[in-house]
């Protein structure tokens, strides 16, 4: 909970720009936050120039962070982004201590609003999530692999690198041109991707079949055996577990091992 002076400064920095040189506006702002007479007097005597500089610095830093993280999304939104950036700061504001997490908070705030805004293309939130994911994956801590990994067996769980995640989008946003100046709309095609970071810290996105995505989701999220993951995923997708399915799965896992994503089987304890 903020004290009155902190609350007032928070509004000054994140809220709508105040007419600070208008005595009535200044009085209303101080009164609204119940700032003490002593603090109010100090603010009037010293002026707000320093705080206004702080406002510009904070807002500029937050915007630069988002521009680096979701550059293409911002380009697709055009001037609408500025409106939602201001709304995010005024109505919610960052709650994280880490700049890298602000973009995710911004997208969480915007998602329900964008769905109701005809000016915002349906794919915008998914493009934003995809771009933000790349930053998140790149920033993940490097964890040392522990324990021994053995050859693949159906009745053992598998071990993967930590920087790997299966995501699903209703649009093929990963196919959009890298150039931020391009505003081409993505294909409206359900898409499953394995996002992972290689040993050189480059983030990659491997498109998966629906079945492969279902299996990998299970393998990545718990100590479930390869057999269990395949059986559950086949049931979920209405597919019979057959030799052809197992052959295709073996090919996918072999590819992931070559990419350094799959480390091998985890020995049971």
C-alpha cells in the first residue's frame, strides 16, 4: 500500500499528463491523494520539474522495452498501440520488478480489450505473445543438466533442456516476415510450435503436428513415461496408437536429440 505522497507521484508518472502549472489542477491532484500539508508545501516550493523529468524517463524506458520485445506487434497496431500503452500505465501499471516481464503484463492487460476493439486485428495478441516468448526464452537462466540420461525406452520419462516449450496459436504468426516494417497478416491456421534455445543461445521455433505437440506437452510437463504420453495424446486426438505413430514419434525425437533439445531417457529412481 502506497503512502499519500507515493500515490500522488505514481499518478504523476504513470497516469494521464497533468496540467501541473495550473494551480487548480495541482491542488486537486494533491487533495485527491490526501498529501500532507508539509509535503504539499514542499512540492509547491520546489516545483515539479524534477518529477516531470522522472515521468519522461520512466515512460520512455518502459516503451523502449516493449519496442524491443514486440516490435512487429507495435508496427501492426500502429497508433492504437500508443492508446493502449497509456491505458496500461494509467489503469494497471507494471507490477513486476523486472523490465523483461513488463511486456507480458501489458499483453495480459490488453488481451480482453483487443478482443472487443474492431481496430485491432484478431491475430495481434498472438503475434505479441509469440514475440514476447522469444524474449522470455532468450532470458531464461542457464541450468546445468543433472543426472544421467540413458537411451530412449517406452516405459521411462524423457529429459529435455529447460529452455523448451510447446505453444499453440490460431494463426501462423511465426511465418510473418522478420522485417518490422511489414504489415502482412498471418495465415489463419491453427499452429503448434516447439520454441527452444540452442547451445549458442539462439531461439528457434519448430512447427509440430497436432499429435506431436500433444505428446511433447505431456513429456515436458511432468515425469510421465513415453508410452503414457503417446497413449494419452492419441486418445485426445482420436488416433489409434499404431506402429506408424511410433515410427513417426521416433523420427521426431531423433530430430530433437540432434538439435540438443532432447537429452535422453530419465532413469527411474
